[in-house]
C-alpha cells in the first residue's frame, strides 16, 4: 500500500568540489532501491538515496524521511526515520 505524495530519490548531486558550482558537478551514481512485499508506505514519505532496501512487512509512517535501509517487519517514522517498533506474529 502506498499513500499520497511518496517521493523516492535514487540519485543525488555531486558536491565535493568547492571551485565548481554544485549545479555543474553532475550527479552521483544511481542507488538502486528494492521494496519488499506487504509494505505500507503512508502519506508524504520521502525515501533518499541512502536507503537501498525496504524489507518485507515494513511500515513507513506518514511524513517519514527514510535515509537508511529498513529491516523486515519494522515500523519507522520521523525525520530522519527511526525504528518505532518491530512487528511480530500473534
């Protein structure tokens, strides 16, 4: 399930050189993103290039800024997203 206004960024600007404007430095390599099964991504989530994997059964809370991989069956939220809890079988 995916809510409204999801933003996924898989690439960032180069910023290493200070003698060249950032807009002229090009881009970093694309960071692939794998999204598992049975995922709930709530409204207005932002996923940055630092995240390459969202594990099965994960929940990304509304407004979360996901900057790192999300382990399976984990609920994350906030900016930057942090673990809120782990899901488990009843």
